[in-house]
C-alpha cells in the first residue's frame, strides 16, 4: 500500500474527522495516485489514516479508518456495514423505505445504500469507489447474512454505456413497480430506472409533516414535485385538491401513478407540466391562492434557456410564490444544497418578505431523517434544510 504525505492543515482535518481529501491536502499535489487504490496517509513518520482514492471533480478521495490496525480489508467493510445496519435498527422503522448506509456519514464516502422492502439499492458517486465493488458487495452480503431478495446498483458518475447506469447485481428482479409504504401512503418505486427510484427518501420529514397536518378541505400546491412524494401524502391526508407542478411528462406520469396507487382519482387533482415560474405567473394573473404551498427548490436546474440556482435565485422564487399562500396558510421551503448553510437559507427565505405586507412565523424546522447519518466535522453531509412558515396568523 502506497504511503502519502499530507500537509499540516490536512493533518488537523483528518484528526477532527473530516473525511474528504482534495489534491491540496497532499504535500506533493503532483503525486500520481491510482484511482480506486488504498493509500496510507502520513504526516512525516506519523500514521494518520487509510484512504480510498476516488477522483471526482475536485475530490481526490475519502478517508477511512484512523486506526492503523484497521486496514481496509473485506472484514473491515463487513464491520462497517454491520455497524450501520445495527444503528438503523434503533433509529428507523425497518418496514419503511430507508437509507441503511449513508456514504461518509457511515464511514465510506462515494456510495449510499437504500432499502426498499427486501431489496437494496447501491448508488455509486465515484468510479474509484466503484472499482472496489466486488469486495464491498461481498462485505455487505455477509453483514446482512444474505437476507435480501436482490441488490441493485445505480452509477451516478460518467458511464459510457447507458445500460450500465442501473443494473441488478445479484438476486431476483424486483416487481415493476415495487410497492412500498410510508404510514398510510403507498408509493410505487422502480428499481430499474436509470438514476433514481421515483421516491426521494431524504424528503421523508416533509411527507411526515404533510401526513399529520390538518388538510381536510384544504388545497396544496406542490412546486418542483417530481419524486418528492408530497402530492400523494397530501391527498391521502385529506386535501380537497392538490396541484403538482412538474418539469417533464415523466414526472407528471409518476405523480398520477402515485395517486392512483392510493385509490385516488388523478383527474380530481391537477398535474401540470410547466416551469414553476411560469405557473406562478399564471397564478398571479388569475389571483389563485392555496392553503399550503410546498417549494422543494432544486440546487441547480436548467430548463430550456433558463437556469435556477438555489443560492442566488431562491429569494426571487419565494417572492413570486408568496401571493399564492392564503392568509393563515403555510409555506414549506426546502433545499438540498450542501453549500448553503441554515443561516444563509433562513436569510434567503426572510428576504422574500422584504417590501411585502406578509408576516411569518417559523413553526417547524427539519433536517435529514435519522437514517441519513452525518458527520459533525463534515457539514456538507447534513444538506437538507426545511422550514415550515405560517403566514399572517
């Protein structure tokens, strides 16, 4: 195993539990390191930790164990997965679709593992980590005592062959769709779909809030609704009408399927394939307003000639959305931008009220659900930020 000298600043980061390596952490940034290889991090003659080289954009790799006796062997990864699985037994209802391994939060950056019923889905974010897949899959299978029906893989790094982006690794194929439940709501998920399954698990705190809200007779506008599952949760909770804004026909079809799967007639709800800002123009022109408005703004989106970046464009979007929220209504705002702190997020939301006669109270704040384990030293891992605002109460 190659030994690599790191800088003094990097030494402090590693000691504090920061898991991400970049080229600037090396004393010799020009050093040639093989993607997918394990290295020993050193500060002069002092051992600092093991790392896996996984080059992706500015990223060089991920720090593993800081214990020199814990070398990255199959048994090391088996224990890593076993610890993650035990942690979920005490933090999450195992019948829910949930995350069983959350990348660096659980000790290995660049890969996550989600569970849907008796199937597991590995999502790989860096080719260097993926190069160790045989050992990692074997370790995971041992950690689970082979108690699953199948394992799927989704490759989120650049893959030349489209048919490799999503694949069954082992076991039997899942039904298409596979039906999973959260509380009273059934969601169809598609494990063979290219990059996603059709249900964002990190958005569960919003779905839980919607499911427990008093929605009887109320209307719910769900902007950027693709895959957040909020429309179905609102309809099952008793909303008189939901309005879902999708950016493409695939998302609109998925939302209709979610409603139908819960014995709700999609034709009695409104599903539109239109850009969010264009729909908000429409609501302004026709003086439309709703009891609950949900804005799960994307970190970055490019639609036709327009682009949206949450760090710079969220305030303008919310300013446009405010008139759609009825008096004493609620505005739910969420972002998954990992470079956007909670303070910056609150500032962007508050700025939307400047010059307005609307007042708000923050009644709920949510972060990632418990199964999305994060590291305090790595703030980017705790990316989800959700505010529930009650307006003009």
